[in-house]
């Protein structure tokens, strides 16, 4: 190939003019080349000849000529624009000479020219080096230290890829990579300047040096960088995910984007970080907004004088964290939407829409039907403070109707009925305690139990300095009657979920080790402790629950209720991943009846909401086995798949498909759990495909599967007033009018669909599906685990387990308030949220929006943005309570 034609080698400067029009190509390819040259246009031909000339000149002994040739070659390569689909022309024509130049490069002596040639070879290697050779990088490191960006994006991108491979190789060979890091610095700077933040982040993740990012971000690109970091954290294996979020937290703090920093601090469950956000911000109004975020997350956070100096202000802020204003805000929303009028269960059943036979059967006053109506009434009027069954004023002509309804329920039914008053007065502690008080003087133990539970429910997610719930319930924990004890214990669990209250622990742990206590009291004590210490990994509570499990006899371990004890152990480690391992080891020593069940429950709780693919595979493995009848551990495994996969949309879709397979091939005990798992995946988010699957299962021949499917229809439609689900449930109520148990489930589901007249949600995720509220998830999975054995628990005498759902009830509202925290009506656009991570430019974040004035309801997957420039929201995510401050730059049109 190096056989060159002598006549082109004119050393004089005039060589350019009297050059022959076409230097003869290498001998062997003469025929082929002639043919190819005919297809080229004149310009291309000239360019090709020009470049071939440069290649020869580069090999000239005269350094002056070499330099000119290299310069010209470089100029050609740089100025050639390429479309995305084709290789730039100069690179195409230099292809055959790549080997020549490489060989010549090896013979050169070290000089600036040699580096110069290395630069050009590095660019040529972009299209010509063999796969895996990493020549582009090799020549880049040998070349001059010029600006790499000038060779174009494609080149920089290719380099970044080669660096990642080279880094991995050097890491395994343990050779130094300082020279690589200098290049990484340049590439990252280049990407950050050119709006390619995701690529910069990816490169830094590959070379394990994300800290570099903090110095390269600026005001213009930090939001996009952090958005990419936080959304990629979901897909990274630990401990990388935590590291990525740490960096995002630091960047947000650096640019004073405190609300986002706070959300990451809550996601990491890092109290120190939360403190840091409070101490670094000195604007009181912004601190109030932080408190609203903390309150929505349900975190028990105590402000101290470092965070807020003034006592009065600190009390005001602590009030917000304690959710003292939640009821007021919720009722503001209800008045605005005009749904204050109380609804009766009949309004929900809409029996007149059905044909004759079903409505005829319903007129019989059975205790089971009244119990169902109690729950429907409680769910529909939750938090409104008035209804038509329990809170009717006693001077009405009916002569104290509330007493009447209470006694339309039998024995344990009265417990749920009295507790339903708590649900109706949800979050309104003062009037709630006053109205429930009358039941404490009853001489029926079940009514007292219900009143105790009602007190707990009223205080749910509201914290109060004088701890009314503890004061009232504390003295009933050690009474004789088991139902009263359960009422008090469960009440404490609901009122103090997530509070990690030491006083309650010292009251409840002795019950766990009390040999004389009945199994149900022990179970509820364990569950309440699990909820109060949810996700805290508290050793002492874990010890107490483990001992309680070890002390149970064979017969007791066979009881359906006993299976909730391992769940309470799991709740302690909710979402805490590896921290569960020590306890999981201990669980291997349990009785074989409960060992596997405990194992599955611990695993699924510890990885709940993490989206960990390996754990999902592990659980699917357990579900694929066909076992004899006595095994119970597959139910929790199926629920576990849903608990882990609910973290992000992609995993969620995949889990729904895997559950379809389990339905087709799984044993009966798996099929019973699948509807519940589907319900958990789409909680308060009725996806049509899931709705249809559940509708199909609700007519299943196995009544347990049908019941689970019916309850799940209620769960996926919870608080949405979804007309399609409501119609399905109405048809089911006529289909099952003779089957009391299934009809009961249909009624419960109807109550859930109309939860809070459509103003509440059960979704434990909030803040654009970023944060997971642990207490809320704890309540939901406790209820679903109880549903794994419907007949024994929900249809037996423990139907009040349904009240655990109250932990997850939250208004699905956006309420904007002014600087004095008074409601302020502004126009907002509400539409489907669009994922804009890593998209170019400033894409719209919502699609298909409508403009409303606040307060507004947000459905699952909705996002809101202000439709006016007049105010600035203090939280980047418009959900719940958002404080607006006036925009000083705003001018009226």
C-alpha cells in the first residue's frame, strides 16, 4: 500500500498548483477504485484526492510539510458536518489509510507532531478501530491535551464509553487510572456545558466518582441533573442508590433547593439530613412548608431551638408537623366541592338500579348486613364529622338514633360500630373525644372496646402534646376482658403508628411474654408494636416479638391469627433492606409450622418499596413450588412480590404480568393471594387491565379467591368513586345476594370505592410517587395479610382489622394557602404527569390538563402546576398543603 507515485512528492511550495489531477491509486485495487470513483460527485472526488494527498504528505520527512498536512487534515475532519445516520465524508475516505497512518505513527520520534497525529488517529479510530480495542482512547491519552469537545459530540460520547470499559479493566488489574480521571474531568465539563447531564452522570457512575459532579453543576442545570440522579436511584443496586441520592441531596442544598433536599432526606430516612435542611434555611415561611411535607410523610420529628429559634414560631411549626390542621384543611376541601351532606349506606348501594330479586333479599335486618353497613357508613363519611347513623343528635324525633344503630349490631359487631364513630370524626381530636366519651360509660364490654378503638382512630396521624390517646387507653390495656384489651391495644397502634413511643413499648411488651394472655391479645399487641416502631429496626421490640413467637404452642401456631405475629416482626424492618438479616437468621430456628411463613414475611417487608429485582425473583421461586395443603408461606410471598415491585412503574407492570402467570399455574393458596397482590400494586389507582382481571376472579368457583378479588376491587378503587368499579360491585351484590359472606365483602368494597365521598386515597406513595409513608404501608399490608384468611379473621370476629386501613387514608387534595396559612384560591392546571427525565429542552411536565381553582382533587398519576405568575409556590411538588408567596416581579396586565 505504501507504493507511492513519485511525481506527487514535489517538495516545493508550488506543488499544490501543478499537482496531477489524479494520483494513481494503489496498484491492486485499481479496477475496483475506478468503478467507485465514477459514482462520486466532483466535490467528493476532489475531497477524496485531497485527503489522499494529505496522507502522503504526513509521511514526508520535512516536518514543515507534515505540520501543514496534519493541520489541513484536522481542519477537514472538524468542519465536516455529519448527519446522525452517515459517517462524515473525511472519515469515510480516510478509512483505507488508517493502517498506513498507524504504522507510520509507530516509527515517528516523540514530538509535538507525533501528538498531533495521535489526535487525528484517535478521531479516525471512532469509526475504524476493531470492537473492544479501545484505540480511540489509547491515542487520545498519547495525544496533545487540547480541547476534546472541538471534535464533536459523537467523539466525546465514544470516548466516554471506552473509558468505562478501560476503567473496569484497570480496576480488575489494579493498575492506576489517574490519566483516565483527567480525561473524565474534561468530558464531564463538556457534557455539563452541552445539556447532556445524564451522560455526565452515567460516566461518573461508571468510574465511581460521583463527587466530581458537585463542582460541575450550576444554576442552569442542577435541576435536570438531580432529577436524573433521583430517578435513576430506583434502578441501581445498593449501596450505589444511596450514594447517588446523597450527591443529589448535596447539590440541592448547595443551590438552596431545600424542599427537594428534604424529600431526599426523608427517602433516605436520615434524621440528620432533615435537621441539616432546617438549619441551613433561615426563611420561616419555607420552614412551614417543610413541616407540611414532614406531616404528609407522617414522620415523628421534634423541632429544637437550633432549627427554629423562636419559641412561639417553633410551636406553630410543630403544630403543622403534628397535623393539627389536617381536619380543617380537609373540611375546607369538602365545602369547596360541596360534598358536606352525609351519605347513608343505601345511597352507596343504589339498590334501585338493580332488578327485583336482589333488593328484595336485602330488606331483612341481619346482623351481618348491619355490620357491613357500619363499615360502609364509616368509610364513606370518614373525616366529615357527621353521618346519618352514628352522629344524629339525640334530641331528634328518633330518640337517640346513634344508640339504636349501635344495638342493631351483635356482640363484636358493636365494637366496629362504636369505632366507626371515630372514623367519621377522623383527625378531629377535640370533638371526637367528646362524642365518643358517652360509650365509655356503657356496661357492654364490646361497646367500650369499640370506644377505645375509636379514640385511637380519631388520633390517627395527629400528634398532640398532652397525648390524649395514651392517657385514655393506657389504663384499659391490662383489664380482664380480652375484647377491651384488644380495643385499647389496637387503638394505641393506630394512634401512635411510627411514633416510636417508649411509654407504650413498656406497657405492651409485658403482654407479649405473658403466658396467661390469650392469643388474639398477644397478636394485636405485636401488631401494634410493629406499627408504632415501623421501620425502626428496634432491637428490644424485635426480641420481645421473637420470644412471643417461640412461646406459642403447636395448636396456637396453626391459628390464622398467629400468622400476623411474623408480620409484626416484618413491620419493624419495613423497607430497611439488609438490616433484617440478623432477625431472619433467628427466624430459621422457629417451629417448622411458621418458619417459612416468617421467612417470606420478613423478606418482603424488608425490601418493600425498594423495587429489588433479585428479591422478587427469589419470591417468585417460592411461588412456583407445588406443595401439600398445610403450607401457608406462599400467600405472604405473593404479597411480597407486590410490596417490592410497587416502587416504580416499570417493575409494577412486570409484576402484574408475573401475577397473571401465577393465576394460571399456581396452587389454590397462591391464587387466593394474587388478587390481594394486584390490589396492592394498583392501590387507589384503578388500571383497566387489573380491574378486568379482578372482575373475572370475583366470579371464581373458589369463594376465597372471589372474596379476595372483591375486596381488591375496593382497594384499587379506594376513594376514586370509579363508576365502572361501582357498577361491577352493584352487579356482584345482586349476583351474591344469597351468600352472606361474599355480600359482606361486596359491601366493604363499595364503602372503599366511595371512601370519604371520593376525597381520600389509600396510596402510601406521595410527592409524585417519590416518597413512601411507612405507617400507611404498614396499615395496608396488615389488612391484606389478614385477608389471606378471610373466613377466620375478617368474616370471623376480628373484622375491625379493616380499620388498619385508616393509617393510609389521606386527602388526595392540593390546598394552596397564603403566608398566614389561610386557604387561598388560585387557578391551577391539573393533568396526567409526564416523565421528563433526561429530555432535551424544557418539556411540558403535564399533558391533557384542565384548569381549576384550588382546592382541587388529584387522582393517581396526576400532577398540578400553577396557572398564574402572581404567586410562587414554596414546594416544587404541588400536593397536599402548599404555601404560596406573592411574586414581587408580577405586574398586572
